[in-house]
């Protein structure tokens, strides 16, 4: 449980107002991140949780963009810094610092516990019932165990990751994916230089969700088209509202 919480007014990478926080706990590392809060007059029924990639922090693209859209729709957004990132930066605060951290036996457990600590605190403070989760790359590596540990996640958007030979925690990620049943969107890049196609598909196939969608685009790991981020918002928001996401129908005439 948190022993001390420090709040600071701040702005994200799109100059939107946020509240940054640091949670100090006895005997373990601090937890840091940001919270975007819509106007008090709006019904905040779902908390949007965002996990960033290994080279970024709580404001990494496209998190600030999605946060702005969700807040404008009346939903609060929470983004945590990764284990060696952002306000709790270690070393360069990027991939070279992340890889040794990720190889630790308790890496997934520790980050899952940190998500649970912050989420349960905010849910209690704001009277929130449900969660939604967005996270690509490292955001999925930590997001899959977190979602699997919960019963209150109504929809998720994941991707840009897979498991392959000798990949740390690969068996755990596949096992956790098999416990995820919420509607799910999975993004992958066909020329991803970090995760091969087969490994990405293995993760996608493992999800137990009856409504799971795979969107694959040409390009390298960071080259996700903006139209996919727009679809991610539409997909998540539609499920939060209890409506079906828009479907594209291609009609071919001869």
C-alpha cells in the first residue's frame, strides 16, 4: 500500500493539463505517472489505463493524443511510467535500461502490482467501476499480465509484441493471454524489427476473447499508421459505451 502520494500539476506532450504523481512505498521502488481528469460534471464510469513502450514514458506517442480524446469524451486516463522510465528514470530511461530490468524473474509481477496499487487507489477515490487498457510493445508485455489479473477490464488494445525462442517470460505471457476474455484489438507491423510475425500471431491466437481483431500494417516497429490509433479509440470507446465498433465493408464489383 502507498505510504506517501505526491501530486504535481503538469502538462503532457500535447500541452494538455495533467496531474503527475509519485507514490512512495516501504521497501520497494516508487511508482510514477500521470492522470488526466475530465470535468467533474461528467460521469467518469471507466478508467482508461495506458502503458507506453520501452523507449518512452507516460506521455509517449500516441498516449497524449488518446488521453485528450478520452477526456473530451468524459473518461479519466491513467498512464504509468515503466519500471526504469520517466519520473523514475534509471540510466538512459530507454531500451538499454529496460532489457536488464525485464529479464528479472519478478519483472512482470512487480509491474502488475504497481498497476494494481495505483488503479485501486484511483478507483476508490473517483468511484470508478471498470477499466479499459491500451498499451503497445512494452505496454503489452506488462499489460497482458495486468489484464489477466483483473475482472474489471471491459476492453483492451494491445500489440507490437510477440514471443519467440528464448524470449524472457514468453510462457507466462502466453498463459496470461489465455485468461483474457474481454474484447480486444491487436496491432502488428509486418516488418517489425523487434518481434517477428510468428511470435505476434502466437500471442494473438492465445487470447481467449471471443471478439478479438488483428490489424496488420506494413512498416517497422514504430510506424503504426495514425488511422489505426483513430480506430483504436473508436473500438475502445464503442465497447465502453456498449455499442458495436464501426465495421468497414469492402464491396468489389466486376
